[in-house]
C-alpha cells in the first residue's frame, strides 16, 4: 500500500528561516571575467561563515577550511586533490557538494559537515567530529575507504567500495556512532596471490564491507553490506582466497539492522551485539533540488502506525531515543504533518524560492499504537 501527499502550507515558514549567503566567490582555474580566484585556498581564506564558493571545472590543489562555508561545483569536472575540514566551531556548517576529491580529512569538528553528491577516491578519514552527514557519496567517484574515529556519522543513499588490494573495509568505525541507510558498502577485493616455495600458492581473503570496533554502534537500514572477493589461485586461476564478511563486530560494539542484506554473513566476537529488527522507519530523498522543482521524501514506517515528517533549516544533535539522535532543531523547523502509515508514504515537497546552497534537514518519526516512537535516519537536501 502506498500513500502520496502534497505538503505545501508550511513552506513559507521554512523559507522565512533561511538567509542568503553573505558573499559568493567564483573560483575557476582558467580565470576570466567574473572570476574571483583561480585556486581554492585563497577563496577559503577570504570567506566568512555563511559564504558560498562556486568552483568551475578543473583540478585544484590541497585546501583546508575551518569555518562554515558552502563549496559547490558549478559544473561537472571539479576535482580536489586533497581537502581538509578542521576545527569547525559549534553551530557552523560546512557543505561540500557536486565535486570529487582524491583524499579528504575531517577532524576536530564540533559543527556539522555535509557531503552531498561527492565522488570519493582513495580515502576519507573522520576523527573527533560531532556531526558528519554524507548523501549520494561515492556514486560518481572511484574506489575509496572511509575510517571513522570517535565521531558521529550518517551515510545515506551512497555506494562505497574499498580500493582493490587495500586490505580495507569500505567503512571502519572506531569508537564511533554510525547510521547507514539505503547504501551499499563493499570491502576490498584481492586479485593477486603469491607463489611461495615450490608449488605453493599464498592466497588472500577479501575484506569486510563494515568493521565496528572499540565500542562503536551502527544502525543499518535497507542497505547491502558485502565483503570483497578473495584472490585467485596461482595455478588454476579459480577461486583461492575467501570472500570477506559482510561485517565484523568486536566484543564491545553493537550492530542494529533492519531490511539489510548480508550476502557474506557476519563475524561476531564473543559479547558483540547483533540486533535484528523486523522494520525500522526510514527516510529517503528523490526528485528535484532546485526552486520550482519538487523534492520527494519517501518514508517507510510500517502498517498500523502513524508517521510525522519534520523539516528544518538548522541541524542539532539532541538525544532523542536510544539509537538515532534527533538531527535537526524542532524550534527552527516545521512539522509537515502526521498521517496513517502504510508500507510507503511519498511526500511531495515543492521547493520555494531558496538561495542556492540552502540546507533542508528532514527526519521522520513513527508512533506506534502504544504511543512509543522511533526516529528514522535524517536526510539533507542541498538546494541547487
């Protein structure tokens, strides 16, 4: 059963909470009229919180930012060789959208970092960060691996594959909280084996899709976790090494999952928790992203319950429920209504005139007949 609804009355309230960027800088490696900078770092140095930087096609050298700036690719073909987001203060938001990077670090950030439609190559390391959100990440990039240390991270509607022969999972969480929804994670595959001595072949196993250690917790919704393939036999060319596990969980960590496919099984250390739910509420985002277009929020809450969708301009991490924090501020958001929850609810959200780079954070809440609630993952819409 599907329910479709159009929710527009609250949009004027939402638009009223949104302010335009203070300044807009244009970066183009080729220079020309209307171009402010030919390299990214000088533009970042000149920016203030709330500014937007539009980057045209080209390959740009390493850059570091530590203030709430939006960086968007103005056209396809924007590649950063390396980017670092460091020491972002609380309440500030960094947005990286419509670009690719070869190496990235996000470190010591108390504010929010949003990666939207970002291609990954090589690696992304997140360390000691309060709120990192990735949407449609890795879909247009090459192989990459993500490592999380002492951080809260959400990955939605993405596809991450670890580089060949890297002996790395797609995502490794160390002492971190992770929410994964509508996403594919695949560990590194091993192609080559080694001949050892006479007539002996040393093969290598593939790597897991997800690794949880050091007290990490992961909630995985409607996703696929897949291990990489093992190396081939030296002599026959057939299978040699074993495929990696879909996920490995150490004795101090917890995996909570619903509607998630694990084709290569789990490796659970003694004491590890694997909590399987029949269904948890999920939220995904399709449709347009520009003013005048219609974004579509899709939520699955389960028959016999009711669902409410919230949309807000500013994110916030409140402890709301034991597993998924409430990721935006009710005080600065609007409720888009409650409705009986069939298997799928499509909520059509016509976008009002909002400045390019505006963020809209959405989250659904399910209420059962007994009054208890569950929160979905959050989604972040970056207005184009």
